[in-house]
């Protein structure tokens, strides 16, 4: 495996491991009802955007072609605005099991979209690897203790999670050529600037009247994690991966999320380790290896 591919795989693993913890953090933040989903989204856009623009000041200045700005705007809508808003609104209305199973469809969507847009071939080897990982994660979820949370999934919550998966799959499948044209910092600073411009008018009233001093310490800590880890770090790492490995592979690392969540549950004594979980995790990673070795576009 080439060194660049290794970097891509590591970047994906770390990003989706953080996303795994982010599910718990977002559920707690949205359940507290102290800050609305749109205000949370704007805080992420402003916080991560400021960090990317600050870093860009210490890097060689890279000019973005004007013809690419509408494409970056579209990437911001699909890859961040719609993806994160649907997730934040849906998470209080869907059980952890249904959320994980719905999210497990993302690599299948991404494989189809990449085949249509980027002409990435869908070989028997690639399809087999995706199906093997999908079966592994479903087997893992069905043999694990359900995490506490929402007692019942609503239709709206389920539909929003499906829309969440499709939007992010479109982002991964469509914008790889655009992302490859610019550095990660340049691309992401514009992504977050556009997302802030779109969301700020909808949340400005709430953000200017919110009593930040009265927020509980755990909420402040979760907000810091959401902005720095779940937004700035992950959205830095995912383009790093997109530049180096295929969209379907990037999406397949979403299967790391339930593995991380269940590993934490086992560590805390909320679940137990059995041969079923070991077999399921092995199937997930075997599928990733199979897809990484499948035929790519010439």
C-alpha cells in the first residue's frame, strides 16, 4: 500500500472514531434543549471557520478560481449544512440502533454515486467488500446491548437520517475532483464561511440573547468538543482522505462509529465482549481491505 493511501486510511479512521463519540455528545446537547440545532450548527461554522482562516494566515496564500466558488457553495450545502442540520434535528427522535443501521447504508449510496459521477467501476470485488462490511456492522449491532436514549424512532427522525446519509454520500461522490484542486485549509475555510453566511441569519437572534455564562460546565465542554474535535479536526481529516483514497472507502469508515461506541460500552461494563462482536468487527475491516484492493478507475 502506498504511503499516501496509508495516510488516507488513518485520517478516515480517526475522523470517524471522533464521529462515533460525537453521536453521544450531540444527543446530550440536543436533549438539553438549551441551544437549538440551527444555533449549534452556526457555532460549529463560526468556530471551525475561524480556526481554518487563522491557520490560512500562516500558509502560502492560494487563490480560488471564481468558477469554483459556486461548486464550493454546493459542497458546503451538501457536505456540511444539510448533513449536520439533519443529524442534529434527527438525533433526539431516533434510537441509537436505528441511527446506526440507517447510517450503515452510506457506503452503498456512495459506491453508486461514485460510479455515476466519477465513473468508478462497481466490480464484484468492490460490491462484495461493501456487503461484507455492511453485514458485519449489522451483526455487531444486533448482538450488542442497545445504548440508552430515545425509546422510539419517529418517521421524521428516520427520514432525516436517510437524508443525512444521502447528502454526505453525494458530497463524497461528487466533489473529490474539486477537493483535489486546493489545499485542505483553503477548501475548508471557504466551506465554513459559506455555511456561516447561510445559517447566521436564522440563528443570530438566539445566539445574541443566549446567556453563555449560565451554561452548565458539561454543556460548555461538549460544545468545545463539538467545535474543535467533531468539526475542525474531522473536516480537516476527511478531505485529506478524499485526496488519497476512493469515495466508497472513505464512506466505509462510517462503520468505525458503532465499533467505537460498543468498545466504550464494553470498557465501561455496559456490554460484554463475545465471539460475535469479534467476528463482526473482523468482517467490517475485511470488507474495507477487499474494497481497497478492488479495481479503481484508470
